[in-house]
C-alpha cells in the first residue's frame, strides 16, 4: 500500500484568508487521502486547530526559524504556498521540496487599486487556489468553506432568541461603516443585536451605543476569542458585516449575510 502524501499548507494570516483555504485542506484530505499539516501565525492558530482535516498545526510568532528544523524533519512531499510573500518564499527554499504557489496577481491588484485598471480574473479566490493545484489532481468539490468550533467555545448569551450579529470591524477604515450609519439602522431594528469586533473596535462600538435608541444591543468587541465570536455567528438569525474575517466565518456557517463594501 502506497504511503499517503504528507503536505504542508502555508497561510500565515489573516482570519478571512485562512478560512478561505479550508476547501483546499478538505480536498487534500478527501481526494488525495493526504496527511495535511498547516503553518500559520500563532495568533490565528485557533482558526485551524479544530479542523479535523488537519493532522498537525505549526505556528510562528516572529520567524520561520522558530519551527524550521521541525519542519525539515517532517520530509514533506509537497508544500502548498497559499500566502506568497517573502516569508513563504524563504520557507519553501529552506525545505527544498516540491512546492505549488498561489498566484496573487499582485501587479494586477496594484493596477486596479491605484489606477482603476481591472485586469484581475473574474474568479473567486478559492477557485484561484484550485487552479494552481490541478497539477496534483485536486478539484474544488464546491462544498464551500469550513469552520470548526468546540463545545467549550460558548459564552453567557441567550442564543435561543432571534438576534442579529453585526461585525463592525475591518482591517482598514475605508472598509467600515460609520457609527452614524450603524446606529441609524440599529435604532430601526427591534430585535437584539450583538456587536462583534476586536480590541480596536471598542471605541466604535461605544459611539454606536451612544447614538442608537435600541436598548437590546450588547457590545462584545474585544471581549471574545475568535471562536467565541464564531459561536455567536453560528447561532445568529442574520449577520451584518463589513468585508472582514468574521464575514467569511459566517459564510462557512451558511448564514444569511448582508455585507458592506467600501
């Protein structure tokens, strides 16, 4: 019997981008029967730790050198680089094994952002991943995204009620709705709303609470882990979200989503 392939998937950050790699991980396990390992930044390890399609997770804080010798001992058959930056280039060069690298279309993205010239392929990023993996016979199963949480990732909130989760954060200010816009909508909704975001979104949440007339709003920004926030998303009636990682997690749970794009 042939030994299963041992494959390392590389994606260091961030929340949404890591979630978007989950179909690749699932198909590697199901279609190739591979032993899949994953390397990411330690602050994002909880996103992949519970994934049953991943046999082992490696994390780094600052440098690849923290785990490089351990990775060399794994003797991977293939390294799949879904990040494509200087750090991932360094990693693949040091492991000295076959690798497949995602095309980020960096130049085309810059042309679009700064000059409005759109030469980007009209494909979802997951399909872009799979287009680079045809060489090893991998196909998109079109099942969608995966996200896994544990029974312990719960919080003290009444999930039996009908409530909306609103993800107010984003990586850039111009991706966010303003507190005036959010509070305007919140004041016209008569069911409970939970505000989700990280430490950086606390001030925005406070401003929203000051402006809204809806008293059934709970501010969880900066108070929950990623998986605890995911627990609230999973049990929501609906999710409102900027273009952010929690939006992709909501998609993995097949929630009804209204997303806002700046």
